C-alpha cells in the first residue's frame, strides 16, 4: 500500500513537472488542491489521464466522487487499489 502511494507521488511529480519537489515533500494525507500541494483543475485532468494509463483504472468524468478521490495521495491510493481488486 505504501508503495502505491509512493508511486502516485512520483507520478504527480513526473506528470506535472514539479521539478523542485521530491516524494518526501508530499504528505500522503495532505490536500492536493488549494492549500495543500496547490494543484488546479488542469492538473487534475493531467493526473486523471496519467492514473488511467499507469494503473489501468476507469475514472468517470461526471462522477461526483471524483472530488473525494482526488483529495489526497491517500485517497487516490485507496481509489486505485479498490479499482484493481
């Protein structure tokens, strides 16, 4: 489970080209948007596409649950693991 979180953190850094940040700088439970990592809606789209490609998960663009799934690295990890099981 921790490996999946680390993989997601690295994917965020790589996909969004966050050059000044390491995986250690991203708290697993910290918000990804707003006061947390400070991502925006364009970042969410890029991240969603990357998650679909890397983890072969399905993200429903119209789902009200997306906001909760993309809340933190921990919630993304839980979403990915739930989709894979």
